[in-house]
């Protein structure tokens, strides 16, 4: 898929950085939300 050499190495690094960035964003597994209201 990526031939050995300058162009292939560059394309591999570009694809690697695109699909697996250096940072990782995590979200909580569960989110607890509540609201408080009044009834008249």
C-alpha cells in the first residue's frame, strides 16, 4: 500500500498522523444529568 522510499514513507507518516493523532479525547462512559423544576 505504501511503497518503500521517500514518497511512500511520507504518505505513510501522513496517514498515520491523520488516523491516529498524538492526543486522545476521552468522554465519560455514563453521564448523570438532572433538572430542578417547580410546579405552580
